[in-house]
């Protein structure tokens, strides 16, 4: 060895050369580049050994699922370490009433949406009557109205000081009886009128998919049309109906504004009350855990309704149930019934909103218009941010599932899309806990290092709101993206991978251009859902950051109906977008 050559003695992971040393003339040789080069070589060697194994792992789906499920895990963990004093206080004050009201609400909404949605669906599929084609689509429109909007319209219309009771007292005297609208019955009525389209659409699809031959065979065996419905059509459509019931009951569980309007406190309302009234995050977390239990009970209830029985359609071509033309008074009774539902659930409330909005516009000074513009801007900003992030993450998730093709990736995707089944109040509390912990950690570090305090960064910020929206509505974006991605033949993906395309290049150059329409639909649906979302916005919004939904809630809580009408009308108009998309795809075409 040459005398001037350095000695290559291994010390741990690095050679003797990579350690700090002195050069000629006592000059210190900078070792940073050598250390970084050694780390890079080590990383490259490790990747060459393990890279083939990592490429087969669904890293993206697992990471996304972990981030999305974090709020649910935080809330669920609160139940594992309950605080005795909190539960004693809750049981002595609010909890018994909230539990009983929640059970009554879910039962009432379940029964009401089943009767109304299934009955209307069967009427549309099995019979023919005047105006059926138009009414078939009009019956979907109540989905565009949030429950809290219809709730305050009904409360203003049918309350003691409202126009209905005032007219009745003028006609029949001051002592005329009228049912109390501010009650559990009023809340259930409003939710049934808004949520029945979930059951209506799915039940109608279930009836359309049934074979007319099976139905006619039952008639030959002596069954009447009513008996054929209960013994054949209804059991065959049971999975679809139960799916609609599950969605309706979950929407009822997550609502807090409507039940507060009608003085019917439930668990969701209790979480908001505890957080706003007591600022007790621990108590709100433990009460939110009960909501998670209710979600699991609803899912188990839906599975039990489906039962272990399985119903299959035998045969290839599905001709559909042959409709019967109604005669005489029955045809007009069917038309009147459907028209009445459309009127009380959509037409009349929207007309009342228009009336109040016109009054508000004519008497509102020009300076106040800027308030509504600010509310609209805030709502648009949050909706655009949430829709963009949710759709982008959904595309990465769906692409990761497609490339990995493993059970782990599919399970991770299911976990990542569970947020839609979790009430917004639960997600808000589950995000408050880690974000507040992160903020306090950052402040403690900055205080100890540099003696500065910057306050809260993520808690009560647009960042926290966007995170919560993505968790809540990931399923909406993912389902749209996944359905479009499934239409791409696997041969294209295999050919690109064979030619050496990396997963990110495959996503950017091939999959993304092909699923553009599906991503647009998913982003549009998330956009509208975020604009209507209330519990998450109320709990996580920055101080003084009002949106259209928050303004409607605040004005309606103060009985300022005209002040709530214009933002509510904007929300309803925006909510028509997903309804229009549903109208284009809800009813399968009959085979000729």
C-alpha cells in the first residue's frame, strides 16, 4: 500500500475515510458530503435488497387509511379509559333523555322512510297513472334540502306564531287544538320527508331488477297483486331497501341542528352542547364514543334485517314487473299522493324560502350584501379545498388498490372510506384531540428553544376543517373514482408496467386522463356535501369564520327566518347538482 494512501478501516457503517479528519496544512476536511454519500449508499443497498418486497406492499392505501381512521380511533379509545365522574354527571343530567330520544328518532325515521320510500317506489314500478314520468323524478328533489333547512321552514310555518296556527285560530277560535311542532314527532316528520329518497331510489332499483316472469308465476298460483308484493317482490328487494334504511338512519343520527330546533336533544346534539357549553374535550370524546356504538348497532341491525336468506334471480334477460294501468279514482289518487309528497317535502318549503329571500333582499342595505358575499366565499373556499384534496387522495387510494391487487389494500380502502358512516360530531372531536396535542407540542418546543409562543396553528383552522371534510366524505370521492378506474382494462396497466412505467408515472400519464369525468363527478358531490355540512363546521371553524350553513343555523336558532332564507336557498340550489346526477342514473331501463 502506498504510504500516502489513507487507511480504509471499517468503523461501524462508515469507513475510516468518512470520519472527520485533518488534511494537509491542518485544514479541516468537511465530512458532511462524505457522510451523506455514505447514507445514500446504505439506503440504495437496502432498497436493492428490499425494494422488490416494498413494491408489492399497499403503502399508499395503508397510509391513507391510517390518517383517515385516526379520528375514529381517538374517539373509540376514549371508551376504553372512561372517566367515572364524567359518566356520573352525564347520567344525572342529559344522558338518559338523549339516549331515549336517539332510539325514538332512529326508530321513527326507519319506519317512516320505509313506509314512504318503499310505497312510492312500488307505486312507480308496478302501476301507471297520469303524470308518472315527471313525478318519478320530482320525488327525488327533497334530497337537495338539508334537514335543518326544512326543519326551520316547518317550525316557522307550523309554530304557535306561524301562519297556519294563526289562520286556524281566526277561523275556529283561540282554543283550537294543534299538535306541538317543537317535539320529537316534528323532528321525525321533517327527517322522513328529507331522507325517504334514500329508500325510494334503492327500493325502486330493487323492484326494477326483478323478473316479471317470477311475478306472473305467482299470479298463476293464485296470489293477488298485494300478496305477490309482500311474498315475492318485497323479499327480493330487501337488500336494497335495507341499504337505503341504513343510510337514512345514519343521516338522522349525525344531525344535531334539526333536533335542537324541535327541542328533542339526541347524542349528536349532546356532543355539540358539551363542547360549546363546557369546553370539556374529554367528556365530548367519551360521549362521541357512544355515537360510534350506535353506528355499529345500525350496521348490525341492517345485516340482521337482510338475514341469512339469499334471493337470486334465475334466468338471463330481466323483463321487469309488468305495470298495471290504474283506472277511475285510483289513478288520480296515485297522482295526488305523489304530488302531495313533492309539495310538502320540496315545492312549498322552497317557495317559502323564495318569499322570505325576496323580503330580505328588498329591505337589506347594500352594506349587508357584503356579509352574504363573504359567507358564500367562505363556503366556496372550503368546498373547493375539500373537494380537491378528497378527490386527489381518492385517486391515489384507488390507484394503489388497483396496482397492489391484494386483500390488505382492499381492506385499507374500506377503512379509509368508513368516515361517511361516522357522525360529523364524532369526526370533529376525534380531530380536535390530535390537533390540539400537536399545537401544544409545537408551542412547548418553541417556548423551550427560543422562548416564543405562536398560539394554535391547526386547531380551529382551515387546515383542520379540510382534514375533517376529507375524512367525512372520502367515500363519496372514492366511489366515483373507483367506478371510473374499473372501466379501464387491466391490459393497459399491465402494458405500461411492462414498459417500465413507475406507479406514479402510470397514475399521472395513463390513469388520470382516463378517469377525468369520474373525478369531476366525485369532486362535485364532495363540493355540495361540504357546503351543506354543519356539525364539523360548527365545531372546527376558525373564530368568526361563518359559512352559509353556519349562518342558517345561527339565524334559525334566533327565529330570524328571513335572515336565514337567502343562504338556505343557495344551499338548496347547490344541492340540486347531485340530485340531477342521480336522476340520470337512478332508474334502469326496461328491456324491450
